[in-house]
C-alpha cells in the first residue's frame, strides 16, 4: 500500500484501484497507518479523506525494500546415518 502512495496523494479508492486490494482492507490499513504516523490526512470532508505518505512512512518503505534485497544463507549439517539393530 505504501508503495502506491509514493510521490502522490491518494484516496482509499485510488489505492484499491492501484493495488487491487479489497476496499475493506485498504480502509482498515489506513486507520492503522495513520495511527502509526506512516500516512497523514491532508484533506477531509465528511467520510472523504485524502492521504499522503509521511517521511516516517518513506523511511519504513525504504528499510523494507533493503531487507528484501538481503540474502540469507542457511547451512544445515548433514544428518548422520543410523543403523537399526534388532535383537
């Protein structure tokens, strides 16, 4: 959601159209993102709100993009073979 907000102001309807996310998820996410100061309302009239991403939101988005570029290497030692002994 934050990615589609970079460099523009958006309404929840814009985000739905640009991201393909369900409207109820977008509306719920805006409430959370606003509470976390990641987006801010720049215009409000009744239920109509226009949002923009904050500097904190841009920093978070950049950090998440950097994490996605990171490579994690996991080494698993080979298991020792066991023999079953029957008596």
